[in-house]
């Protein structure tokens, strides 16, 4: 959808006449029936004046096409400004320009991100412009079949060059999409960049063809995905994984706007939910359908993308991985399929302040002709998690979508030990099982006496495959986030001091070799697996006289998992305590099931340590 479209000559006259911002506002309302905030109106008014000055050159043809606020099909992403025309060989070109009014940003340690004063960490403008071009190149049939050349860039017209925005850290994205700033020389300016590619006007209505073209994945994208998956043992499927995969694949093929389908797949830790999800992402794309992999938690998205591509940088498949709040403004049935992993982590509202949209489950179902939800309700670990089978079925019924349910039961994590999982549920007092004592099996579970011993054991195990990590309940404040010289986690009667995972590794903490010296939390490891996991259980979980007592007040003040608990406690104390109790128990259940081969646990509280040792002692003496 194009909000504004005209030629350069008319655009310049409209800016000079002071009417361009109102024209865009009117066109936007007519197209979307939505009003625009004052800040966006102001940005249009100011940025378009700068674009007028850039284009005010007789060498740029007066009939070059100007498109403003182009919504990329089947997404909510909008490209600020596109100039279209032809080069000296009469080849079609579209210059994609990301406009920013920023005057300063700070360097981030995370790939492709910068720090802003108001929005926090956001995409670097060069990465943003390049990713938009990649979306069109991968999914717009007109672009890849008719060989329309896209040239992305960014224009920060209020920004004076410093050592941040063009820092070498961003070099890869700057090469793909250069950034232009205030005070650039004519030689290195946005105007010069445009003139390299646009010599003649837009004779062939480039953006009209793009906007009306068919949306389907390109052959280069499908071939690339298939080659990534081929021979990748991390994503090999067996048993009931294959049954679920084939069922979902068929439903995706059969679904359309009048025959929408939902598949709910229940599975405990280690049953291969994510393995099936990634295979579906690749296979449904190969079918020529538009599909995305969705999770609330960013860590699985980053890790699985990295595992597919073999690199920790953003790639052309990054747009296939997205967050659960991405479907607020998506047109109904605009996507063929959505693969929702970790569906228990879905929230009601979206956005930084949890004030956007209505309900993520509803928005996902409406956006796609077929949705598959992979879910484990015992892994709901924050106050705002709403992902439950009944909640999904409720919205499906309201929208009028057929639901099918399946289950993954074969256990591949914890050395395939269903006995360990049953024992853990009983020991954490989540639910009673017959497994009061941990039976002998191939799974290496140990209660460790000291933090130093736990740390050294994980270091030793990590030498094998770089797949062992320390994690902990969020009972220590993250003070090293502001001061990297400080330690976050310390212990009585033990000299060991540790830091929470560094921001530099971001969502790829679990893969970074140096992160074995840090401590992860539920937010950086949920949905992922390791060979060995070392778990530090804090004072939010203690045992007194054989009874588990959860203590929400012992959580760190920097932990947002229980945000909402204090308010709920005033309104309905019993229900609030019950919900917090479940969240804390689920958190440790999730942490203690990340290891495929073994789990080693250190308890800060000694009575709790004794309780777990006693649950092992009788068995060991037999």
C-alpha cells in the first residue's frame, strides 16, 4: 500500500507550497481510516523539506517517481521514502530511503542495533533500510522476476558525523545501505548516491507494479533455506515429530481465507517442539507460501537463525523470525502461515509499555490462514503470559476457525528420561507423581555443595562442545549492566562472584564461547537446550519442613517477570500468591530441564538443599 505517490516535480512544488504534510495526512487517513500522531505529522513536515533540497537538482529527472510511506505487503513495516527511475541502460531502479530526525545515538554492543535516548535499543538505520529491501527482494515476485534493482540507504538530516553512527562495528550494514548525514560533502551526499542510479524518469510505473505484484518467496530464498536445513543434525525429526510435521504441512497447504485452520501442539521440555517448528518454517516456505516463525522471547529466534545460517550476524532470512507483537496492524489473512513456538509465552498486549493491540493470540489467528501453536503451559514464567490451550480455542471459536490438537510425547532432552521430569514435578511440588525418589537412569543429576564447585564443573563440561552454561533464578540485581566492573551474584562462605550475561552477547548469549563465565536467566535460555546446565536456586524457592515455599519478594527488583504481582496482591491476595507460586516453580522447572545430558544444582538455602538430597538418598542406598 502506497500512501503518497507522485513525480519529483509535483512533490517539490507541494513542499514549497507548504501542503505536503497535510496531503500525506489526508492520504494516510483515506487509506487506513486511522489518524496520525502529532510527532509523525511533524516528522513528515520537516523531513520532506530536506528531501526537497536533495532532489532539487536538474540531473535528477523531474518525472522520477516519489512514493512516501509505502507499507510492505503482508507486514506492518513502512518505507519512509522511495525514489524510482531508470539508469543509463534503462534498467528499473528504486532507491529506498529510511529517514531519521535523530541528532545523536549511542553505540550498542549488539549486532545491528544502536541506543537511543527515548526508544532504547533499535535497529541501526542502515540495517533497517537493508532489511526492508531484503523483504521485497525475497517476497515480491515483480522485484525478483522483473529484475528491479533496489538500493537502500538512510538519511539522518539532523545528525552531525561522530564516531558512532558510521562506526566500524556497523560496517557490514553500512556497505549494504550507506547512511547520509547533515553536512556531507556533495560527493558523498544522498543526492550523489541517487544520481548514480537514476538518470531517467519512471516510465514503467515501478512502484505500481511492485505494489500490485504477487507475494511469494523467491526461489533463491527457498533454495537457501533448504540448503541450510539439509544435513543439519540439530533439526533432524523422528517419531511423533514427523507425524506433527506432516499434519501441519498439509494443513498449511489446505488453508485459505475461507478455510482457516489452527493446530495446537502440546509438548513438554525436550519433546522437539522447536525442531518441528523450524522444519515447518523451511518446508512451508518451499511450498511457495509466506510463513514466519514467531516467539515472544527473542533468544530462540536469534539462536535458531544462527544455527540455520552458521553465523551470528543478521542475514537475508532474518525477516522470517519475528516477535509475537508484530501482528497488531497486519491485514487479516495476509500471511499464509504462522509457526508460533513457545506459545505459552504469548501476552495480551504488545509494545514496550504493553499498551498496544488487543490480544496477541487473536491478532496471530486473524493475520494468518493457518496458525500452529507449540505450547507447554508449565513453562509460563512471567505475570503477563497468557498462552493456554483454552485461550487459543476461545479466540478460534470467536473468529470461526477450526482447531486440531496433537501432542509430542517422545522425550529427547534429559537423556530421554520421563522419570526425571516426573520426579522433578513432584520434587518442586508442581504436581504429585509416583516418582518420589529419582530412579537410576542415564541422566546426570547432582546436588552440588558449593557455587565454586558448580562453576568448575560447568567449565569442565563445556570443554566438550561449548554447550554447558550456568543459569540462576532472578534473585540478584543486574548491577553490572550499568557498571561492568561490578559483580552481580555473590555468596556467603564462598569467594566466587559472577555477573549476569553481558548485553554484548544479547540474545545469542547461549552460543557465545565466553558466556560460560557468566550466568544466564530464564529470559536468555527458555526454549533452548544445552548438554549440561548448572542451576543456582535462589531464596525465592525454599523448603521448610518438607513443604515448598515460594517467596516473590526475594526476586531482584530488576526482574520484570512478576511485574503486576504487588497490585494483584492488594486486589486478591490468595489468587496473586497462587499465580506467583506457579510462576516461580515453573521457572525452576524450565531451568532444570535445559540440559540434555545433565543438570547440576546449587541451593543457596541449606534446608532446601537437604530436601533435594533426601529425595536422592534412599534411591542411592538401594
